C-alpha cells in the first residue's frame, strides 16, 4: 500500500492539520517568517503527523487536542532537522539548500529554537500538560542519543546493545512520542499511552535500521548520498555486525579507513562491499523485521480490529518497504 493510500481515510484530518501547522509557524519578524515559508516548501512525507492521527483513531476519535499534538510533534521534528544540519554541516535537505547553507549557523540554530518554543507554547496555552510531558521526555532522550552516538563514534567501541540504545533514544523516541501523544490526546488512560509509546519505539527502531541499510545501497533513492554514515563515522548495525564477524586484522583495517575520514569513492565502495560480504545487510534486515513483527503483535493484542488499526499497520509496513 502506498503512503497516499494510507493517508486516504484521514485525508480531511491531514488537511486540517496542515492548516493549523502552517498557522503555528507564523511570526511577526519578517526574516523569521521568510524562513518559515522556505521550510514549508521542504515538505516531507508527514509520516509523524500520520502516526499521531491514526493513533488517536485507535481510540475512536480525533479531537482538537490531536491537532495540537500533531503540530507539536512536527514542530519538534522540524527543529531537530534544522539543528542536525548545523551539527552535520549539511548543505542540502530534501533536495533543497539547507537553512544553514543559506542563512548560516547562527540564524539556523535560533530558527530551530523558535520552532521548538512554538510547539511548547501551544501545549501550555491549551493546558495540554500530558502532551507536554510526553514530548519533553522525547526531547531529553533524543539529546542523550545524539551525545551517546558522538561519544561512541569517537572511541570506536559501539556494540550492538549500545547501538540499539542510541537509536532507541535518538530516533525511536520521536515516533514513540507520536503514537503516545495521539492516543493521549483522546483522553486515553496511562496503560494505553504506555502501550502506544512502546509500539512507536519498536517501529522507530525498525525505521532507523532501514535508514542504515540505505547507506550501503549505492543506487537507493534515499535523499542522501550513499556512504554518508561512513563519512560521518557512524557505527550502524550493518557495520557493527560485519566488524564482529571479522578477524582482528580485517577489523583494524576497516576502522582505520573510517577513522581517517577518507571519503574517496574507492574507500566507500570497499567498506560497503566488506559489510555486504560479511552479511551485515541480511542480518540488519532480519532484525528490522523482528522489531516490526513485535510492534504489530503488541498493537493487535491491545486494540480491537478497526479501520484505524488496519491503516496504522500498513504504515508500519511502509516504514520498512519505503525506497527513501
């Protein structure tokens, strides 16, 4: 099922979200308003608002609070992308120049701060304290995940368990917040909120592994250059598995190549081939499917069959079948 087909049952709700999200980004500062318009042109697939809305539907209805939750999540997500581009010194985002490539780092960091503050203010103004608690938890975990990744990359000692901890915090926590906020916005009890957080976390783990696999697929339509994780010295699951299956000399050679920040095409091809030959891609695909199956089982055990459940499960499948 395509993403547009998954969106179809809540097409009108997505349109309402889009209207409110645009309104939430408006500013009386001309420069900031100009930057907001530029960000809106970089529109992504809106998977996170979709998780929020479908999670609310699992509890039978989408309320006004649900739109606040979806806008809050998208504002947070956009803020993290802006900040990530500064940290990674990236010049491109979704096929367009990144903010820092046009307006430089200082303005970009302040823009990210503005986006985050707009989301937090929306929850306070509407007294949505449950949503604020969920998202604050996600922000904390995302920050910890990024710092943990930087620490382990510097020391070149990331294990598979540490990798899962990094992506659980860095990536999965935001998708977990989407699902938890969605059901919380309908007044669901703590048990359902916790179940949806865990569900989103499992989906997020699979989502990140899929992203890691893309980096070793030369012709993947990923929106980022193949080998980018290697250039940034990120220890992803395919690489960790391959290194664990290697001899001491092989491991030392590959780590030395990555650590030297050698970005020659021949180096990237060598590392990619090494990972593929050692079974890193196949292993990662199997782990990704394990997380997806666990997420599906959790949802089906705790929520009755419905249109919302059907489409959110289709969305889960989309996260691992997507081409970019």
